[in-house]
C-alpha cells in the first residue's frame, strides 16, 4: 500500500535528530537561516523549511524577517 502522506514528506531523512536540535537552538538564539545552515552544513532551503515547520508546530508565529530572499536584494548585492 502507499502508506500515509506523512511518510512521503520531502523533509524525511534530510535533517537528523541532532541537526534538528541544533537548528532549534540556533533559531531560538536569534541566528539567521544562513548562519544556521552554515553551522549545521545543510542548505538554506532545508533549514528554512525545517524552521518553518518547527515554528508552526510550536504555534509561536511566523519566521518572518529571518530568511534572506535573493529575489528582493538591492541592486548590486549578491544573491547568496
């Protein structure tokens, strides 16, 4: 059988338990997504998706302001 939807989510297997705890700790400490990604050696996208899901599950609001968005950079700023 196909199983449940939760079994097929793209985050499964990308972030192990130790990295998840470190992401949560760094996010709580006020680090940016980029700083967290560099620290745990994961992509910014994976870290952002993990933090967004974690914040949503905790029910403590949005992640706004912590995610660098290359599409909104000022002219002359690098995209990464």
